[in-house]
């Protein structure tokens, strides 16, 4: 039984106990809630971004007083279209570590598109402790956009002094000069830009303004046309920003950007590792599997490419690019039925894709359905009339179907678009020869040889075109040049010996030289054997040594009888009969 004095004592005990319970309960509530985060919109975030977001939030809960915890979360939010939340986190990082210039600098970049005043304030804070060439250039761009030309010029000059290779610094100074009406200074800076990067689109646009100020409207228009074909904005190399992207740019956009940069620089292994890591982070990421497939295909790792395309299509059955890529590999492996199914599925998902139409069209032509294939290829070229790859496929389809005039027309259009495409020029030469236009064919082969003098097949086609035009002296000169350019090629040596032994124009025959070449060819059973025996026989007959010529042809016939898989010249018996009657052989064009 509790007495009144006991109740009083109990009440005295309850007060501190209640306070303690409230205190402990409050402590747990604070611990469970963690640091107060800004509003974050998760709608539309890629799964890999969500995974990284959860990791960074956990990291922040574990170490809320670390500037890097807030800063890394800010970078993630910044890179993935959450600028307001990102700036809030950047501010927290600045409060915790005011000496780290990364946070105000990155916050300034983040704010640049939405709030110039705020961006400039952040940049000024960063400038107190940072010497970084892109910083004054970014400041100058903002001030120039506000019409503060003098201030912008000072900042661009600072940037150029820190790093004279940054094209945006020189371009900023050129724009300041144009704004101030100083064309001579503008020209100097634009010249420097063009030295640094001749293909700069922004520079071409600025140069158009300069030409307009000079009153030369024709050159101004030409510069604008150049600008339209180039990058709309020149990149500003920025190690601080790039480190941020590398650390938290985990979504498909940023990974694709990094991957592309590595591919352009030849670092395919790094690009491959990037997407393999993305798949490790999220095995259900169809996009990552698709990108890995592209890179594996570039590396000729076809098993991995096919497995990755297949996995991407399984994860996202509506991913047209996965079905299209799979079709290309299936076609390469001659699984034509499976390839057609993949291409048709891709075309159902993306009916406007010219590339898929072209691939399906090429497949149909290859599998004897030329009419439908040609229609698809023609549709593809009409959709993308300046795509030379599509045009090449159409030209080759016409060639396969032996529609020579149509094939020639397509090659002509293609080479107007891309005169340096030597494979197309060679194929056009072959088609022109089929049309009996031997002189035009020879012209195409000669152009190819200017850049590829070591291609034996081009020399062979050139000399055959010249022979068909009865330009035997030209053909002989070409073969001698070919023999000098590719001395180890037996086909060229064989063709040279044959022309010397059998040319219908006696001015160009030389049986003795032909016999020497043929004897060397027949020392081993090389790739021209037993044709080389036939050539040797013709050279011996030209020298009047008919018994030896007959012996060589009999050896050739015996070898061919033992190897029925080899092609047999139907005129071989005719030559043998001629040698038996004491008549040397002369080819008929």
C-alpha cells in the first residue's frame, strides 16, 4: 500500500523519469530523422541515380558534419536536374568548410543557367581561394551576357593568362572586341581561336559577325554555313567540373558522355569497364547492356556483344536498338532467319529508322528477295539522302542484282557526297567495267591507288581495264609499277608475265622476261599455282620452246585433275593444241 507521503515521493521520482524518457525519445527521434534534406524529386530518375542517391543520403546520415557528404550529394543533384536542392546542399558544404573552393565554384556553375547574380556571388567566393583558369572565363561569360564588356574583358584576360590554350578565353576576348567596335583586335583573337581549333562552330559564328562588320556579306553567310555543320558550343576543358562528373555522373547521359570521350581517344577498355560497372551496380539496366554491346562489337568481341544485345532486349523488349544490333550480329553469323526477325521487330518499334530499313533491305537482297530489299534500301536513302553508308548499301544491292546502271548512279551520288571513300570508288570502277566503260573504270582505280598504292586488287583491275581498251603499253606500265609497289604479290607477277608472253601487240611482248618471272613463280606451289605453270608454258612458247611449253601444260592439267575443286580454264586444251602445232598463244582482250 502506497501512503500519501509515498505518493509524494513517487511524484517526485516521476518528474525526472518522465524528463529522461522524453529526452531519450527525443534523441532517438533526432537520430532517426537524420540531417534535414532539401526537397528531392525522385520522379523520372534513372534507377542507377536512385541507387547512388540512397547511398549518398546514408553517407550523409552517418557523417552530417562532413562537407564532402553534403558536397557529393550536391553534385549528384546538380548533374541530374535538381538545381534548387543541389544549391542548398552546396551551401551546407560551404558552411562546414569555407576553405574548400570546389563547393562555391560548382554551385556557381549550377546557378549559371537560372540566377546570374547568385552564380556570380558563388564564383566570387571561389575566387578568394582558387586559381583556376576556367573560373574567370565563366565569370566573364556571365558579365558579357549582362553587357558588362569591360569587366568581362578583364576576366577573360585573367583566364588566358592562366591557360592560353582555352579557346573560350580567346573567343570571349574576340566577342568583347566586337562589342566594343574594335575589329582589328577581334580578328587577332579569332585567328588564335582558329589556330587552336579550326573546326570550332562558335568561332565560325563570331567570324560571321566580324565579316558582316567588314561589309562582306558573302563571307559572313559562308561562315554561318560552316557554323551550322559544327558544334554549337565549344567545350571548356575544366578538371574540377570533370572530376565532379566522374564521381557522381552515374546516369545514362553522363556515362554515355564519358564513354564517348574515351572511345574517341581510343580508350575502349575504359569505356567497356564503365558499362560493366554500371551493370554490376544494376543488373536490370537495359541501357547499360546495350552500351556494353556496342563497345564489345567495336572490339570484335562478338560473343559478348550478342549476349549483351540479347540481355538488353530481354530487360526491355521495346528497346529497338537492342533488336537492331542483335540482327546485325545474327546476319554476320549467317543466321538469316533470326536476323530478319530481329530487324522486323526493331522496325516495328522504330518505323522511322533508316538504318534498320537499310539493314533489313540488305538482308532481303542477300536472301534472294531483291524487290522488297531494294524498296527498303531506297526508302532509307530517301529518309537520309546524305548518309553515305546507306547509299553504299543501296549501290551494292544493285550490284549484287547485276543492275549495273542503277548501281553506277548510286555510286556517283555517293562519291559526290564523299569523294574520299575509296572502297566506294573501287566498287564503282568494277561496276563501270561491267558497263564496258573501261576508261572511266581505269580513272576510278587510278584515284584509289593515289592513296592506297599497296592494294594489289586495284592494280589488277586497272590493268584489266586498260587491256580491254587495248592500251597494252599503259597496262604493262601499270603492272611494272604494281610489281615495284607490291613485289611479293604473286598475282601481279603472274599477270605481268602473262601480258609479256601473250600480248596480241608484238611491241609489248618479251618472252624472255616472262619466262624468268614464271620460273620464279613456279619454284613453290604458291597461290597462283597451277596457273603459274600455264603462264610459264606461254612464255616458253613465245620463246619457241614448244616441247618445254607442252610439258608445263601437261603438269598443270595433271594437277587440276588431282584437285577438281580448283577452277579450270576452258582454253587450256586449246593452248596445248597450239603448242603442239608450233603456235604461241595470244589473248583476245
